C-alpha cells in the first residue's frame, strides 16, 4: 500500500495529511471526510487526527442495491459531477 503526504494551507492554517489512494473509500476526520482519498493521519489547526483502527462491520449481503435508475460508466459519472 502506498502512503503519501501533502502539505497545504487552508484559512491560514497548515494542513498535513498522510493518505493512501489504495483504499477505495473516502474517509477522513472532520471536514476532510469528503476528500477522494483515505486519510490515515491529519494535522490541522494544532490538532492531530489519527486512524487507530479499521473494522469492516457491514455485511455486503445486507445492502439493498437499487432496482431503478440509469446505469452510467465511471467516465459518465466523472463528467456528470463536473457539470
């Protein structure tokens, strides 16, 4: 698994995030949970957020998949969210 680090500035606060794009879920602390990567450690606003444990507690068989709607490709989805 590849782990990367990025430093950036948001509203005069330095943000340092350790993340991996190899886990295909968008997880992170606080306002950073919507980023397109899995955040393992985050330093922001003089606070440190650290993922200590990860458990799979969802039985895939219990998810009700949609029966209506239109199927689209990943390319079509990316185009849709850019509009």
